[in-house]
């Protein structure tokens, strides 16, 4: 309701009141008077009286009105007071009445009608959207005056939300009921009446000649309902608008129809069934072919190098296959989508060379057909403005209250003074996130270019997280192989970021019958502040995850290892180490045959010297999407080193990752990647005293992983469930495993993958036969947890078991 200004006229002030009314009701006349420099008429307010208020206090209303007793008031001041009172949202209507007592003087009466006080808000019937979130989004609040505009906004938002979900809105009913104690206010009830969910039964295109309706439906997200469950036909208005604005034009543009337009779209709904029929009218325009393609303005990269980004054998410059002879003479079909993709590649190429402000603008010139019956053509030009490259001036970190900068800088792929490279910036971001020392997802790095100096400052923002972990547990009757009783348990401590310097400390103790073990290790990735690393460990431990039916192995000793970067080879490190350990075997049987049961062997001492070489360029330590990792290690045990036995052990591994797509935009999209891993190994010499240094395959916890099969069930003789009681026949001197994986990196904390494994164990290296492999395939999920690190579950089908079937595997750690 509009605010009202009313004056009760007195005989002595008729002329003044007439001028006052003209000023209030005719702003144009007031402006004319101001321009003529004539003073606005006014009256003197001796007092202010407020009527109709029950909830809002009188002094507050007088303050909002802004009119004080004794003041000379004009019509403009009264209007301003009315606006202020209405703007508070407390009143349904406001009137100001002037009662004259003396000529030009009197009482100003402010009459208000208060809006109801809403103490509670209840939303009913809204099933297809979040009621509270919808209410809060439009600003409807409890403990406030009734907001009619907010109610209208709520209705519009509900209609929009339901439309996006393909649900019809029948109506929104509003009711206001007093509470049990009327002085407390009212309950506002918003009752939403949802209709049927819209299901698209048919999509009808009109005006299309080049492509059928089926072709166009295949190019959009909005699909008519079908027989199978995944073709529900659900109508999403937002997705449909995206189809009209982006998907259809992109589809037509990729086939040379760059003048394509959507003329109209109509949704015909049957209110009884909720079935909808979409009618889309289009104008295709002519099909264009490629005339000429030129590149201008490029000096950093030669023209042929830029063209090579999108020119491939037996494909046109812009991506479509070559046709027959007549088609090649007429020019190839112009693909606008491929042109845009190639343009993005060129821009990325410049960004990776430091040209932050490089601009690549494609210009398309339409050329009419030279003669009837021939297609029009387009001449395409890439106009490149390179400007100058930017160099990194400073790289800084914010939020690392515990972790030293040296630890973080060691993970960077960029250094101050380097040319800015966007790809390496992303790799650095992922490497820092993969440390596990900070909350994820991390904010996107801050980039501050200085165009005048040609430099850029990069800031990584992190939030520290607790990295230390204490774990413990108890078990009743926790002996191995079913032997032992009483209480058993473990106590462990792990700190991967000791002193904030990335040093690692691990301590684990197990106690109980058949479980008394101890492990302690310390690793320093930067010895004495250098890039050299070192680690030392002492142990008296069994094989934690090997639970055979016939015994266990206990190793007691110590080891030390040093690592250093290889000069001239980035991301490559060499390691040398030495260990001295005594291996004891404990058999479950009191009387056993050492020629069959490996756990009946006498104790032996292993003096081992090891050397390895590792090159790792993966962009994330846990969930990579690009990069490679190769490693080669060689161990010498016994012989000239003393101890028992005399054998060599060779292990090699190669891993490759390539990105295959992404979903979403911004710094953290869902990423898709394909990975391939190959592993092989062999032992040579006298390994009879250390049988578990040989190889077995199966499971994911010990030995060589092969999903779809139980732990250590594959040996040189093939698949054998009896190998769960380890014998010499179950162990081989060589192995080969191969894994292919299609991974969906949902975030830095969660990954889902489909994989296929293959592998086998052989009697010796001469028997290796890549055509004789056991195969498995399945699905897996890996999650990074705050306390246990990466844990995963895999469900795999073993194809080459005597009884092919599924096997469920739980694992610690990521990777293949």
C-alpha cells in the first residue's frame, strides 16, 4: 500500500497548505520553484503524535520519521520521512496528518499499520528442493516483520528450482496463524503444491534438413524417455537451455553450419500425465568449407610448428576426415569446434613459455559460393599478439605455520628466475597437495603479474593439518595360524612431518603370543640441509600381512640407506643401502620336513648391499594423471659380504600416466587418466636359506599384486589354493605383472578406477612367457583418510581360476 500524506486544513493556513500540497504531490512544480529560487512553503510542527503502533515503540517511529517538534517542515521533508518509515519493513501503511491549531502551526499525526511479526516459518510440501535453503536464499527470516516481497521471491525461486528438476508447480499457498500466545507473533506457513514430474516423451525438430531428429537428439543432453531405466526422460530446464545455447550450435558448427540458429522452442505438457513434447525450430544455414588458413603475428613459434598442433595425417586442418577427390577440390568441411580447441592449445603453448598476455584471435571470413551448386567457404586467420614473456620473480607460501619452506620448495617444478609455465605451476600445486601435510583441497595459487616489469609473483596458500598418528588395538586370541591365546595387540606412532621438516618417524610394537615384534625407523629427506636423503631402521618383526597356515618368519636386524640426486637428470635419484638381518622360521607343526615346509628351515643371516635408480615425473604421488616413474634395483646378499647364502635380486618397474579428459572447470575439476604399469623381477644364485626372497603372486597385501586371486595362490605350477600353506613348490625365481587402469580422480582425496591385471610366476628367468599370464579385472575405490592414509577396496574377477569368480581386496596405499 502506498504511503499517504493528508493535511487537515485550517482557515488561517489555506494558502500555505495549498502550496504544501503542490510541493508534495507535484515534484515537477517543486523543482520549478527551486529553479526560480523561491523558498518552499512550510509549516511549524509544535508536536508529533503517533497512532496505531503496538509493537514498535513511539520514540523509534519519531526517530525514523526525522521530524522534531518546533521544526519548520516542508512537503519534501514529509515525503522523506514517509520513505524512511516504509523502508524499515515494519509497516503495511503510513499516513501523516497535519492538524492546525494556529495559523501555520499545529500537530503532525503519524498513523501506522504494523505488519505482523513472524515468529516461525514453516515450509510444507517442497519435496524436490531443500526447503530451508530455499527460504534462506530469498531472505525470509524468523523473528522479523512479514516480508511480502520475500514471499513473492520465494514463489519465483521455487518455480525456478522445480522447473530445473522437471517438476511442475501447481501453486504456493500462504497462511498466517497466531501462536498460542498472540503477543509472541504469528506462524507463516508456505505450502508448496508440486505437480507431476515432467518426462520428455518426444523431441521434435523442425527446419532441419542436413541431420535427422535422431542425430540432433544424440547431440544434446535432453533425451526422450526410453525403455531402459537410464532413459527416464527427466526434463531439466537448465540443461535444455544449455542444449539450445551451446550443444546444438557446437554440433552444427563442427559440421560447417556456422550460421545455425535456434528460432524457437516450445514445451507442450499434458497436465494429467506429466508427459512433455519438445518442439525446436531451427535454421541451419549453408554448409561452409575451408578456403584458406593463415597465421600472423607469431615470432616465438614458427608457423609450421603451430600448424602441427592441429594438422594430422588423413584429417583436415580442423579435424574432419578427408573425403573423395571432388570434396578435396572443393575444400574440406569447416569444423568450428576443432578450431576453438586448437586455439586453446596455442594459447596454452604460449602460457607455458611465459607469455601470460598472449592473445590468439581466430578471424573467420565468409566467402559466398563462386557459382551455383557449390558451397560457400571460409578463410581463417589466427591473429597472434605475443607481447613479451613473463619471468617468475618470487614464489612465496602462506599458512605454513609448521612446515618449513625448504620442504615445500623441494616439491616445486618452478624456480624464481624461470620463465612462467602454467603446466609446471599445476604440477607444483599437485605435488604440494600430495605431501599430505595440508588440508585439501588447497586454494588455487595466487598469481600477481607485473606487466611493466614483465615478472610474476606466485603465492601458494596452505592450511596445516595434524600429521602425527597414534594407533593401538587389542585382540583376544591373536596368535598366528590359529595358535596362541590370551590378549594380543599393537601400539604404533607415525609422524611424516617431524619438526616440520618432512622427516619421518615410525614406531610400532606388537605384543602377545606369537606376535611380539618391534619396528622403529627414521628418514631425513634433506640430510644436513642438502638434497641428499638418509634413513635408518631397526626391527624385530614378522611378516605382518603374511598369514600362512604352516608358520611365520621373524627377521631381526637393522638397515641404513642413502639417496642423492643424479647430476644432469631432473627428478632422478640414486640410492645405496646396507642391511644386516637374522631370519628365523617358526613352523606350526612340531615335527616337520624342511624339504617341503619353508618354515622348518634353520635360522640364517643375510648381509645385503643394495643399489637402485628411480626417476619420477608423476604430477601427484597418490593420484597421478600425467607423468612416468621408472625404477631399477639390484641387491647382493651374502658371498663377499659375509653371512649365509650368495644370491642377487633384480627388480624393475615402469609406470606411465596420460590424461584423457576432465569434467568441470576451475582449479579442481574431475580428471580422467589412463595408466599402465609393468613389473618384473628375478633372483639368481643360492637363495635356499631365504625362500621368502623368491616370488609368489596373488592378492594385494604381500608378494606381487594380482587382483581377482587370493593372497599367494599363484606359483610356478599355476593356481593352487594349497599354496596358502607355503611350500617350495609355490615359490618361483622370476615374475612378470602388468596392469592397465582407467582412473577417475574425483579429488585429491578420492579416486575411482576400472582396471585389468595380468601376471605369473616362473621357475627361473629363462621360463618367462608373457603369453602365459593369469588375468583379472574389476573396479576399485581409494580414499585418503586423516589417520590411516590411503586405503582402498577392490572387487576383481579372476578369469583363469579353476572356478572363475570375484574376489574382494582391502589394501593400504594408493597406486595400482
